[in-house]
C-alpha cells in the first residue's frame, strides 16, 4: 500500500474512535420509572414518586378522557438510583384526575394512585 492509503485508513480509524467516545459519553436524557402517584380524584394535582436518586426530573403529561400518560426524564449523569432514595415531582393536570388511569409511558404500566399524606 502506498502512503496515501495508510493515511486514509488512519483517518478513518481516528474518526471511528472519536465517534465511539461521543456515543459512550452521550448525556441524553433517561426515563425514570414512576412507581407511585399521590393524588385525589377531585384534584388536578399529582405527586409522582420516581425511582431515581437526587435527579432533576422533567415530567411530560398527555391527558385523554380515560387516562393520564406521564413520562419523567432526567439528565443521564444524575439519579444513580443507589441507596434508599426516591425523587418526587408535582404535576398539575388541566382537569381533576377523576376516574382516569395514570400510565407511566416509560414502563408502559398503569401506576397506582394513593391518597396524599
């Protein structure tokens, strides 16, 4: 092989290495698992208990007539989930909860609603 071919292969290898480092260090948001919701049927306020630890939570809510769909995200470098720790975040619905089910979009499951303390 001539020198230009080796140079080309070296640049391709360098680009692949940089790409691998960027992908490995991706700090995109992660989705937290909601394991409990506190609220009342006559209130639009819900408190979500999320299986993260000291994370900066961002909830996104989509309401329908029959359900409240919630996804909670947080920065990847936060919320290691270790230890006896749980985060909570409040959301306010457009209308009281009523008989609607609360669904954790991240896990795809319906989350139980308990009365607030």
